[in-house]
C-alpha cells in the first residue's frame, strides 16, 4: 500500500462525518463553557438553543447555500458545456490538459466557489472521455486534482464566505458584539486588495506551470472514462401554462432583464468602492446568469434539483456552528481564546498564527462559513487589541481555510463522483498543491 493510500485510509478512520464533528464540537464547547463561566448550566443551554436560530446567522446560512446551488446550477448550463468543449478540443497531452484545467478552474473558482468546484470536475471528466475515445494516454488522477484546485482559491475570491459577510454593513459589530468595529470591510480592502491580488496572480501562474511540469513526467495510460449520458428535455407537445416552463424566449428575456438590473445596481451604487458587492448581490447576479444561460425554466429547475443535494451540509450543520458561537460568547470563551492569541502574538506574527490556526480548524470544520462564525469573533478581538488591520486578518483566515482543503477531502466528494476517481487517486497531487500554496500564502502574509 502506497503512502497516499495509507494517508487516505487514516484520514477516513480518524475523522467522522462533518455533521458528527459539529455535534462533538458542540458538546466539547458546552463542557468547557461550564468550567469557565459563572452562568448556571440551564442558562448556557438556553443560550445555545437561542444561538441555533439566530435570524441574522440563518440568513447567512441561506446566502451560502444559494451561492453553492446557483454556482453548481450555472456550471450545468448548456453555455458552460459549450465553453468546456471548446477548451478541450485542442488538447493532446497530459501536460496541456493539466495546465488548462488548473488555469481555468482557478479563474472560475475565484468568481464563485460552487461554479468552480463543478466546472473543474466536469472539464476533467470531459478530457478523460475525449482521451478515451481517441485512445490517447493520460494521467487522469492528475486532472482530477487539477479540477479540485479551485477549493484552494475560493475563500480569497468573490464568493468567499468571510469576505462577503464582512462587506455587509453591521455584520462585524453583530458577530463580534463590539460596536467599536467598523460598519464593514469592503471588497476593495479584501478581494481586490494588493496582497490578495498578488496571491491570486502567483497561484494563477505557478500552479499551471507546476502541473504542466508534472504532466510531462508523470506515468500515463489510456483512460477508461465512458461518456456520461446528458439528460435533456425531449421535445413534447406543450399546452397552456406548460409553454411558460418550456419557453426559451421567456427565460432569456427575463435573464437579460435581471442581468441589466444587476449592472444598473453596480453602476448606480453610491459609497465605498465595490461596496455594492454583498452576498445578496452575488446571488442575484448568479440567478440572473442562470436564467440567461439555461435553455428554459425546465432546464434551470432540473439543474437546481441536481445541485441542491450538495448544499445539505450547510443546511443542517450551520445552526450547530451558530449554537457553538452563542456558547462561546455567553461563557466568555471567545475572550479567553482571544487573550491567549494576544499573549503569544505580536502585530507581525498574529496573521501567521491566524493562518495556521484556520488551516487546522478547517480540518475539523470543513465549511468556510461555519469557520467564520466560530473563529471570526476571536480574530476580530485579537486584531483590535494588537492593532493589526482587519482586512489582513480576515484574509489570513481565508487563506488558512482554503489551503487545507487540499488535505481535507470533504469538498472533493462532488468532484470524485463526477470523475469516477477516488480520494487516494488525487491526494498525491493535492499534497503538492498544498505545499505550493503554503509557500505563496506565508510569503504574502509576511511581505504585506
């Protein structure tokens, strides 16, 4: 058994399902809260229960679900199928395939993480099918890893959970229970900051080059990837209101109007630069594109049915994370952890400690939104006390969270299902991605 096979088996044995981890974390935090808080156990239980259904945080969970579902739905549109077909037509070697898949997946994932995850999986699968049909040799597991690279970029991108929420007015003050914090940290300070753009540029250039080099030297064989059947609506006679669902003209017109409204909202925004980009704006824009790029309402709803299964983890796990946050706030545990970070850190080292701690937490809480709910208030308090810029701390958390996705195979499940690969097939190459990303993220955190 190879090292990577042992690693994959060890990881599966060590970690239960993400839901079980959320339950265990809830119990652990509750026990710790009993020891450090003067509150009666009954009051702590009530605080936990109240936190589960916090209206502001439940809105956050729904926003994250929509980002994943709409991104996935958009990836299943006929438009992206055409784009992928055009991208793969000139590919003749593993090296070319690996470079193109990594480059395009990084760009798409930067725009939307759900779209990037499914786009990377589909383009890897399509190349596998093409090489099988042409009887060309290919390192198919390398392509699977290349299609997963978007999960190492997403949290620093436009749909990053922490970055979208801190751009909403009042969110920082609400989640940290601190009225002295600024109203918002906008995209100009996070997603489109110099530090983040440099990190993105390095990822976009170095990773395709690294994977191209690996592709030139890696073992190859003729893959056996049978063309997947593409389901589509057969033309049937429609009458009455059924014509609305099957009308391509209607869906395109509505899509164009919604896209126009999204552009108008962006151009007419008054205030901070890029302040119009919020979770609601992103989801509205994604909905508009889905309406425009799917053939009709029937095709759109079929894609939603396929996509919505992937959001079940957010639906059921996020309330547990919100309960954990309420316990930590009520018991004073956030203050204890924040003071410990402050004690061991300096303004120069705090972003690095945040980066590494976020990477560790992500192994147990494989959700950027859930992690922000738990860890966000801690880093906000520590940053305030030590005078570290909030935007740098938020990005440090985002970098740590997204990097260890290359070690945590939870979000690879949709990709593995689409490509037909196993976790042990792609882990040797995602480990390389992890090492490259580690150097890049530490570098930018130290330089900027």
